[in-house]
């Protein structure tokens, strides 16, 4: 439109006779306007995406948008053998279907347009060139993530483990008394190099002293823990509670009710159903088969859920053997799931990763790795499962299955063995052993008087024997102890 054109000005006419500035139009009208053909002109052309040598072109025209073109390109690559292409709005996501560094495919965008009318294409891909990233080759060499070696010289003639080398624990040598009770060990390499772990016992298999220090196991020991006992093999005093008796640390059935660190309540099946200490109180819940299936905080120290203020913190799904398969938190949100084979924990899936477990010959967890074989964490502990510690405390400990594969209760420091709880700091169980079928001395072997002590952990020979998980599952065995040194495991290395 050649509109009319004029100019004017205003100024201070009181003090001035004319304006300081005036306009000078070039003419009375605009010029250059011509009548068009009456129809709008739209750009049209193609956008081509080439990935790994495969080119797919789509056309655009009136009504197309960046979103519609992205959708067309994703559709064009549907069924491609090399890549998957997905559209989200105007963005494209390209993923290689293969693996390895060769799948970091190159890509390019190109386009055509109506260059007679337009100076540039209406649509272009950005960046115009590049390549996929993240594809990498697997390691061509194996990596030893965990190993231990007992060797033929690592056993005494009767099968007691007397030395081993462990890639986490280092090299240890052990001694025994004439009753096959471990009396001491010394580390020559590893995290405890130069330290000795020494023990003394009474005639009935009660551990009187543990001394873990740099002092050798002879002469005067630097006592770490001590205990005295009555004629029923119950504590009369310990490092943590100097006076103990029935009504003051024990109930009438011989279960520990107060060890100086924790207080315990038991249900009618003599299972620990509540624990209280300086941090708070927690209750354990069992199913009809005796499997622990939940725990939660409580405000009153008793096992009556209806009145103790129970607030669920964890719930478990267990398999037919009572093994913990899945854990949910108190809100019902899935936390992790475990994978077992032959009764052994192999792996744990905890979002967003899968962890693989590597154990020593006793089943004690020593290393976990990520799916790519890199180490996630490792754990050290002494022979009775005490002094348990992660190599990297900042890494989440999932699940808490440690000493001989049993669950470590962080809230109490004890280990859950199904039928009973193990007080690893004292190297013995909190309750006497028992049998489903009434017996004078359950699971005893009169050829071995040390078996008459119903509180002792595997007759104080924890390097050679492991305790069963649940008395009720072991009725057909002579004892809840299975010796794994027979046949003599010598070396195990786990490779990825």
C-alpha cells in the first residue's frame, strides 16, 4: 500500500519564532508498493536424517511443524536393524540396538527447500552432524574381584582351619586348644596386619576373654571383652553389664533380657520380639512359620502391636526356606530383591543397580560388585562376626546379610539366625539351643562334651563350622552345625 506521507512539528512559540527541527518528506506518498498475485506462498522441501549410512527423508509443506517432522522421521526409522528412533515433541532420541564402541554411529541432517522464493530452509536438524555416544567394549581381560586360599597346608590334621589368605581380610594364622576351640589368630597382611585376636575359655566352652590388639596371644592379654559364668553357662557379669542373673539380665528360660547395651522382650515362642537401647525401641514381627517378616519402631517397650505404638519401618517377603527375598519400607515402597541359588545369596537388585555377592568359605559376605564387575563395597570382620565394618561406609549396605550369610541387625548389633540371635560381640547366642522334639540337651554329642553348652557358637570353632539358620529346619540332623572343611575347600577365586 502506497500510503500518503506528510510531516509537521511543534515548538515553544513563546520564546522562539520557529521550530528547531522539521521533517522533509521525499514525496507526498510512499512508493514501491505493487499488487501481489493474491495467493500466499509456502515453503516446501525435505529433511533427511542419515544414521550409520542409512538415510531417511521426509517431506514438509504447508501446515508442518518441527514436531510433525520429528514424528515423520521416527516413523521412517521404524524397524531399522541398527537403531531405535523415538520422537518427543520436536526432539529425537536415537539409541543403538547393538553394543560396543562400534555402535557410536555417525549421523547427519540435510535439507531441501524452495530456494527460488525463500533464502533459507524452514526446518533444519540441530546439531547438523555428530555421533551417538556411550557405546563401549567389554573388558577383554578378566579381573579378580575376590579370592581366598586355604591350601593343603591351611588345615590341621583334624580339619581345623589354621591359615588362609583372603583378598579382603589378608593373611591370618590360627591356633587351637586340645578341644578344637580357636584360641588365637594373628594377621600378617591386610587391614589388621600385626594384630592378634586371642581367646580363653572355661572347661565348659564359655568364652572368658577376647583380646584384639597388637599384643601376641601369650602372657598378659589386653582384654577387649570379658565374661564370667554360672553353672548353667549363663553370664554372671560381662564387659557391658557387670552383674547378671535371673531377673537381672536373664529370664527363667535362660534368655538374655538385658546385656548392658540392649534390653530384650520375648514372645511365647521365646523369639526376640522387641529391642530397646539408648537410640529407641523396635519390634520384630513373625509369621506362623516363625519367619521374621517385618519390623517397626515402638513407643512402649512391649510386643503388643495394639498398644505399643508400632510404626512399620520394613516388611519382608520370604521364600519357603525363610530366606529374605524382597524388602519394602514402611510406606510399602519396594527397596530391593535378592536372588538365591542352592540356598546361597547370589545377587541383589536395588534400583537402579544390580549387586553381585562374593562370600568366603563360611558364607560370610566379603565383596559386592556392580553389574560391570567393578567393586561396590567390601566388608571386614573377625572370626565370630564381630568388628564388622564396611570398607566404604558411604555406600549403602543392602542387604545386611553378613556373618555366615545371616542378617545383621543394625539396631542391636546382633545377628539374626532364625531360631536365635547371635551376640557376635560376645561370641555366643543370646538364648540356649532348643529342639522341636523334647530332649535333655538338644543337639548334643556326648562324644564331644563341648556340645553340651547350649549358648556356644559352633563349639567355639567358627573357622571350620557354621550354625544352621533355624532349629525347626534341622530336625533330621544330629546337630545344627555342618562342617564344611571336610573335603577341604582350598582355593576360590571369583572372576568377572
